[in-house]
C-alpha cells in the first residue's frame, strides 16, 4: 500500500506540474482519501494468468478494430440500421463485481458501445449500443468476453 500511495502522490504532483507545499499537502489528503474510499487489496485475492491475459488483450484489440470500422461506416455512410441506438442488458454469470467491472471497462473502450451501469446485486450490465444488434447475439458476445476475463483474471484458490 505504501508503494501505491507514493505512486499516486507522484502522479498527483506530476499533474500539477510543480512541487509545492500546497500541492504536496493536498496530494497527501487526496491519496489518503482514495486509499480509504476505493482501494481494496485485490493483489492478494486475484491473480493474472499471462497467456489468457494476452489472448484477452488480442480479443479486445480485434474488437477495437471491428468496432471502429462499424463506427466509421455509420459516420460516412449513415443508414437507419447503422445509426439506431439501444440499451442492451446482459446478466453476467461470473458472480463477481470485480470481473464485471473489467468487462464493463473493456466494453466502454470499444467505439460504438458504452457501459452505463453494472448492478452489483444482480450483476446486470446495461450497455448503450450504436447500430442495430440482435439481442441474443449481443448477449452471447458479452458473455464470451466475460469468460475470457474470467480465464485471464482468476481468484486465488478458486472461482472469480
């Protein structure tokens, strides 16, 4: 936690662009607040499997390319099917809000989609989508992404 706190403080100072008493003091307050509010000791709970993580990054990279092409087509050659928007909801199956948050962030990275909400109780993910989608195919794609995340990031000693 000390290394993480020092790193956060250095980032805070770098963002301000100068080291001063006020920036240092405010950085200490912000880092303490962040550690108190948000930081869990996930390193002792989860582990990253290198090969599945590389596969996950490749899958996300391919999704970025394919989604970018669809968004470019929607902008340059708009049709009602390409420019319609919807909110799709998918019930995640991993049982973990940590895994769900990784899935939600990966979805938000891809152009044309944005995660709106991940209900922590039901693990229902709401996603805003550009373009016409078949709901069941969309659901299968999200669950495939979730399974890739589960393989890449696993809970120590068991399931996510």
